[in-house]
């Protein structure tokens, strides 16, 4: 190869190689996933939801926040008194339910991705450092993690939201503050196990500095476990967000969130069932697809996690 | 050549086999085709006889033992042939009848004693369970015998300690109240043997009992099996891939390959003068002390894929005396040699 | 011997509970804004003196570490402070509502286990059968479903459309039930009150199912996968080789070992039950602690919220302790 052997190139070479490998591995992964019908279905649905969320302004027939009181409580289009203008009917303020559901996907997906992403990053980072260096840092963080684990997830989230007040950022804070623990434990355990392997010894002998060892040797090997765990946790994060919104502690109106929509519909359950039912159905389908995809991912990447 | 076995003749005068397999075939349907794990296997086992079944992994030896007890795991099935025990065909028996038989008349011990013993129960209780299942110690008559039967329990404990002492487990009373993971490998295997012998079966099926153990413990376990055979008259079917073990312990030997019987005969003639090329190959693999410095020559090739066997003799691809007819026949028939040996080879 | 070890573990939970109390205390101090102002929100104009009185009453005039000390001292005594809005000790308010929540939690737990255990076992024993596939599909649905939605759907179906079961509440208004334990089902059995028993069971049904469904789904799945692994083990084949009846092979030998990882998961699921409890109580108007907390949150009654959160955390810690002890009974390789 005619590449210049500048110091920069030499340093970057392992990363370039890794990137290539990563690209090829990802393609293989997708191909494997494609072979499993449930994972494929899940993945497809997730992509659909994402598209729905991204293209919300273009595909929703009406404004989700504005409603005409004269058009309130119209049943879905397939019912007797339905109106094809409002496919899923309208709520008590005359807002189109379909548009609200489409926009609601944004919140759910956003919360899911961010909550899992941040928890995973913090948890993995802390776990890797604790597992590798051990010592007082490890003890401190582990004890703190154990303490957090004494709270049931929802209780903790509700407690935090109670004191912090509702809203998107507070919600995210509440979810990530408890969510990082499970990633921490995974990363810590994995790093402690990997630490004794030969390739780490080899890297040390060559004189690699510790952070580089962690970053470029160990982390790529535990990446797939973290990915699987993250996908599997996303569903519960979304359900937690929906539950908090249902209680009124999460996303506040007028932002449409599926959980609060279900809460709104509760009072009208007897006469206008669709207001509460359909948004909840959206939650179900989204979480189901994520779980299907996640399980497919796990079956391929890390069957060891199956018992969990 | 004649060999005297421990029990030459039955009281009735005839050499009626205790256990006889007639043309047993056990198959496993797999994605790639039907696997004939046991293919037309026939042999006889007499009272007090020590039979060894030798073969590589995948030769069907373990499945043979499981087939005898009808414990072949799903989706495997016995599709043809018979297993005659004391004259009755076990294949035709009902599930309940088989249950009465297992552990009481025919017992089995497994390869890895750590996984064969239930880690959640005390060793003594596991031995006692055999007694309970077959009601070896019947309930005492009395008003409260349904609820707590101290007499029976005491008798059972005695029996359990007896069995443990018999297999050489020290301090039976304390050891019985231990868990399997607290035992060493050799002790665990002895415990397994105690479970098997608790109801004094007539046949003991041993599936690679020494494979998971050190060589010194191996010798101890073999000595134990020998003692049991001598003292209780229990017939032993020892399955192993280790010819050395068989040579030391057994009276008769069966060599299996790809589910088929390749050679059968009394142990000494087979070891001194193996007829089948596979048997010859196996013997060549054994390092011998005192022999001329030869290279250990393994049998070339790999164990065949049982779903995809070559036509004719399954050993032909690896055989050093292979002839064109070997792959042309449908199946190689068994030939009986003048000294009573059976060989499945076109050379004879 | 074992009792001593259990006591040791019990004592070990004290530092955890202390930590929990500290965390909860910090929660409260996170609140933006002055708690007194929040309390006074509705009251209109209040004199300086009254504000000062309130501050002193709730110890808000003292420095933070003193507040923490007073708070912890109170907790150890069992004094969780006084409610801002209801002007009664928090511990009393919680104790009042606790039986209802306990009944719901137990109902959900029993439902969850009664459903999950047979399904988990049968699915594993008859792998790939119709029962297996249907159950696992159902379980998958169960873990993807939000509990509040399930509650609403059940309510819609059984209470509104079919009218088989009541919509809300714990017991019929006119059922006169003598309170012994506070658990209506138990009380009606103890006092021989058949009408009350039926009424309380009918009211308990839908909330228990809503709360317990997710737990049942998770437990069924893990039980199945543990059973599958265990059934492959040699000791199961040995049990059969001994001549043991298949039923006992499964229940005595296999299940015992399969329960080991399952029990741990059940312990964790209790946490989910405790959390979901608040939601289900809100959906069904169940007069328990969960609903009290939700109301307290909206009325900014922080001591009440604080106390309730601690009670929940404490219950969770205790439940996991029980699970740990149970675990050592099941797995002889682990001692306390």
C-alpha cells in the first residue's frame, strides 16, 4: 500500500481497520437478522414508527394541538357515526386523534432513544472504569448503584418527578438516574472478565496506556452486549414514560404524549372508547416491535443473555 | 478357544441370555436427514457377564444404553428390533412397566457424576429415592404408617449406609448428609453407583463411568465395578471409547461404528488378534509400554456424519484394507468366524 | 445457625435503608422553590409571623445538615413527619391506606404466580407445542403492554361492555364488613361474610390482573427457559432411569433447580409490582397508598410523598431479603 506512514496514519490505522470490520460486521448482522421473521417484522415496524415520527408534520392530516369544539368526540372512521376526515376520531377538544398519535410517536421514540442512550453511555463508562481500575472508585460507585437498586424503578421515577416537577428534561433525568445502573453492572462485569484475557496482557506489554486499552481493546468486545441490553431496555423506558405521562407527571399538554392521551380518555371511556384505547395500542405496538427486534438481536449476538 | 465366565450355566441348564438385543434400530430425525444412531444391533448379555461396548463418539454406544431403558431423548425413537430382558421384549412394554424395571432390574450410571447427581438434594436422599420408588423397604403395618414411618425410615437409612459402604464411600453416616458438590469426582461416581445398586439390579449399564475422572480414580472405579460383579453377580455393560479400560475389565467386547456392530468376541482373542480393520486401528492407537518404538498411528479421517453415510460399509473411507466391493454392497453382512467371533467385514 | 445469618442480613439492610432515607431527603430538597411558599400557595395573604411559625414547625429554618439529622432521627423513631395538606402524621396516613395496597399487591402476586408457574413448566416440558407457542406469544405481549392500558381495556371489556365486574372501588358500598386485618378478602373469610367475600373478590379481580400480568409474563418466560436448560441435564435422565414417574421427575427434580434463577427474577418483579401499584390504583380508583401518593404529589405534600417512597423502598428491600433467604434454601451451593 502506498499510504504515507506518518505518525498520524500509524495511529489511525487500527481504527480504520476497526471501522472496516465494523462495517462488514454490521452488514452481516443485518443479513442474519433478515433471516429471522420476528426480528424482521420488529425492525420494519420500528423503522415505520421512526419515519412516522420524523415525517409527522408532513403526514398528519390535522394539527395535533388545535381542536374544534364543534367536532368533538367523533368516533373513528370505521364506526357508524365516523367521519373519514378523522380516521381515528377526535377527542374531547375536537383534536384529530390520528395526528396526535403520529406526533406522540416523537415523544415516545425520543425519550426512549435518549434515555437509553444516556443511561448506556454513563453506565458503560462508569462500569468500564470501575471494573478496570477497581479501588475506591469502584467501591463507591458500586455502593451507590446498590443503593439505587433498593428503589423500584417506577417509584424512583415518580418520586423524582414529584420533586422536580413535570417536563421533558426532568423526565429524562429521572429515567437516566436509575437507568444507568444496569448498564454499569453489565459493563463492570464484562470488563473485569476481559481484563484477564491475553489480548489485554498483550496490549499492556506493548505499552498501551490504560485508557486506550479500555477504549480500543475491551469496549468493542462488550459493545454487542450493551447494544442488546439497550434495545431490550428501551421498551420499558417507553412504558415508564407513558405511565408517568398517564399520571400527569410526565410530558405536559399541549405536547401530545400517548400516556397522557390515555389519561384524558379515561373519563370518556364509556361513550368514546377510542380516545383512551388507540394511543395505548400505539404504545403496545411500538414496544412490541422494539422487543421483537431486540430479542432477534440478542439471539444472534449474545445468546448468553437469554436467561435474563 | 474357550473362556469360562463366572456363571456358566443357569439353574435350568441352558445358557439363556439375561439381556438380548435383536436387530435394534434407533433413529433420530434431523434437519439433514434420518440419523441411524443404532443400526441393526444385536448382542447377548448373560448373567454376571461383563460386556464392553467400544467406539468413537457418535458411534451409537450411549444411545444403545438409553434404548435399552427406553430413555432415548425426543425426537429419537426405537423403530425396529427388540430388547429382550428375561425373555420379555422391553420395546413392547408399557411406560408403567418400564418404570418398574428401571432402577430395579436394570440400572444405569452416567459419565459425569457432577451433572448426573441432582445438586439440590442430599446424596443420601438421592440413594434413598431409588429405594422409595421401588418400595424396596415396604411400609410397616401400623396406624400412622402413612404419615411418618420411623421404622421404615430407619431401615432405609441402614440400607443407604450399607450401599455407601459397599461402594467404598467413607463415613457413610456423615457423607449421606452432604451435597454432591461437596464430594470429589471419584466419590461422586461411587455415589452414583450406590444409587444404581440400591435395589440390587441384575444389569448395570455404565455409560463412560471413568471418562470424567483421573486415571488413578478410574482404576478405583473399575475395581469397584469388578467387586460388584463378583459379589452381587450383576452383569455390567461398560460403554467407553477407551480400549484400555475394556481390556482390563470386560470379558466380552463389542466394537461399534456409525451405529453398527463391527466386531464382537471374547476380550483376549480380540485384543490379541483383531479381525476388523477398525478394531485393528483402535488397538494401534493405544500407546504400549515396552513395545518397539513405533509411531502412534491414528486412524485417518474423521467420524462420519451419520446423516450422510457413504454407501456400503460406513468405515470404507478410512479403511486401510478397503476393496471396491466395500462401497458397492447395500450393507455388509455379519460373518461368524469359527471361534465364535462376529465380524462385519467383506474380508471374511 | 441459619437464624443468626438471617438476623445478620436483616441488620445489613439498615445501612441501605439509611441511604434510602438520605436519598429521599435529598429529593425533597431538590424542589425548586420554597416549600413554604408552595404550601401557602392557595392561602392568599399570610403574615410573616405565620410563615415563620410554619418554617419552624417543619424545621425549614435550620441548616441542611441539622434538618437531615432531625429527619433521620425521626425516621428511626418511626416518625415520618407531618403531612402538609392533611395535617396529620404521615405514618398514620400511610398505615391507614396500607392494607388496601397490600391486598392489591398480594392479589397481583398470587395471580402472577398462579398463572406463570404452570405455563412456564408446561411450555418447557412440551416445547414447541401449541401450548408453548401460544403462551410465549402471550407472554411477549404481556411484557410489551403498559399496565395502565391493560387496566383500561379490561375495564372497558368487563365492566362497561359486559358488565360482569364493577368499575372501581374495593367493595360494594353497602357491604358491611367487620375489619380485622384490613384486607377485605381475608376479613370476609374470617368473619364468614359470604356477600362481602364475593364483593371484594369481584372488585379485586381486574386490578390484580392488570398489575400482575406483566409480572406473570416475565416469570413465565424465565421459568420456561430455566426449565428447558434443566430438563437437558443428566440428573433429570438419571431420575427417569431410576424409574421415577415423569410428573415427579419434572416437579421434584427439574423444577427445584429451575426455580433458582426464577426466584431472583420474582424478587425484582416485586419492585415492578410496587411501582405499578400506583398506576393501577389510579386507574381503578383503588383507595390505597399508591393513589394517596399520586394525590399528594399534585397537592405538593412532600412529607407524605417522601414517607411513602421510603415505605415502598423498604418493602422492596425486605422482599429481596426474603428472596435471598429462599434462594439459599433452593441452592445448597450458596450459603447466606
